[in-house]
């Protein structure tokens, strides 16, 4: 009888843990959804803003909004000197360096290529976790990542497509950005459970915006008065893709491992194709459709955890 009760309690705990983790996974998925729209938005904003200037303006807006939220909430939490350093470092990594590389890469290559390359970031994160932290990866997660990457290849493959030198450089820059974003994940996880999401995001964004501004002056000769479409797109990037998406993603990192959170990036090609159809009226080919199904299968496998792991991590 005691054994049966213990099993029932364990089963109930597993269901509760899975339900709780579903909330964090959902938050991360929404963040990825918003980030997926940023590739199209960035292309639109380039009609008025050069890459580094766009990044600086975007995160200045985000820092102001987050600061106002802290004032309204009367959040006077003061991070320790060490944690402030970690937040600043993650802000420079995840804001200044990552988005400088992403904006330049998107300018050189296509928005669809950029969205597809982002799907390789989970594999980069798993590799770095293994190299730096000697963290083992289950065969199910490894299989899921492999399947997802096959789906990405299926989406991007086209016998008629020839990548020119400019696009090649843009693609390489975006791959390097993946390593930077993995470092952002590792750094953020060290403080994400100590402070509120808004506090962390504010200090990260503030550090990123401050270090972004000097870079924008490199492009001073290219500055111009933005048209209304570019300006509204800038506001969208600053509010939704920078503030809301980062808050949701940092919330997801409270329970998800870096590699699990990054695995959700495999959804970017799916969302990217969807937005290209809705906003750019592109036609989806059979390769893209099949690839999307494969990517979704890979994400499901990659996010799967064993029962034992769910219980042990949440005791």
C-alpha cells in the first residue's frame, strides 16, 4: 500500500512539474515568435537606419521603457556588485555584440537565411556546454537537435540557389553571433533566479544601449530622417522584440537549461516562413513544408526529458 501511495505521489509530482515547465516553455516560444518577426522588421527599418544605428536606437528605447516600468513598480532592488557585473556582461554580449553582428549579417544576407541560421544556435549551445561545462547531452536531445537541423537543411535547400560572396559573409557573421548568444545564456543563468525579470532585463539592456551608442556614431555619415514606416518598425523592434521578448525569454531560463531554451530557436524557420507568406506574399514550396514538419519533430524530441530528471531537478 505504501509503495502504491508513493508511486501515486511521484506521478502527481511529475505531472505538476511538467505542467509548470510548460509555462516556461510557452514563454520562451512566444519570445522566439517575436524574435522571428525581427528579421523582416529589421529589413524594413534599413530603408532609413543603418545597422549599428538601428541597434542603438532600438535598445535605447527598450532601456527607457524598462526603466519606466521599474519606477512604476517602485522596484528599488540593488543587485550586488558581482551580479551587476554579470548583468552588464550579459547585456554587452546579448545586446551590443549579438545584435551588432545580427544587424550587419541581416543587411548582407536575406531575412530568410538569417532566420534559418538561427536554428543552428541550439547545436552551438550544446557544443559549448560540453566544452566548457562538460555537461552531458542525452541521446534523445542529441537526436532531436540532429533531426531539427535536417529540417532546417530541407527548408533552406534549393538546387537553383547560388550564394554570392556578400551573402556568404553575412551567413558567417550570423553563425558567429550564435556563439555570442550562447555565452549570453550562460551568463544570464547565473543571476536569473536572484532578481526579477524586469530588473535583470533593465540592467542588461542599459549596459547594452550604453555600449551601443558609440558604435552608432561610426555610421553618422549615413544618418537621415526616418520615414514613418521605418520609425514605427523601430518602435516595434524596441518594444516587442527587445522588451517583451527578452522578459519572456529570461522567464523561461528560470527553469529551462540553456540548451533546452536555445532548442526552441529551431522554431524560427517555421515562423520565418509563415511571416514571409503573410507579409511578403512568398510562396511556400514542398521542401519548406516538409522541412517545417521535421523541425517541429526535432523540437519536440529536443525538449523531451525523462521522468527521473523532472523529479530530481525539482525536489
